[in-house]
C-alpha cells in the first residue's frame, strides 16, 4: 500500500471522528484536547512523522543484514 493512500485514510478517519463524535467521546478513546482540536487539520508532514520509528527500525535491520552478508562473503 502506498504511503499517500495511508495518509489519505488517516485524514479521512480524522474528519469522520471530528464530524460524528462528541468531544467527551473522543477524550474517552484517549485523544487529548489539542489533538481533538487539530483533527483533520494536520499537514502531510504530521502523517510522515508518525511512522518514523518503524522506518528507522526497518533501515537498521536492513543495514545489519547487509553487513552480515558482506562478512559472510
């Protein structure tokens, strides 16, 4: 799945949450007041920043694998 599709889905979900749920219900699922206020207003950069931990871990695993392959040869 392409990253833009995931971003678009996240923005759509934010819009749905803001439209159909009351603030008390959103707080009940763990959203803070500032996150509730920003639902649907995030930029593409916000969604890019959410996945950096996974991306960093993936890159480290791939580099470690490459080093092991080079040492094995």
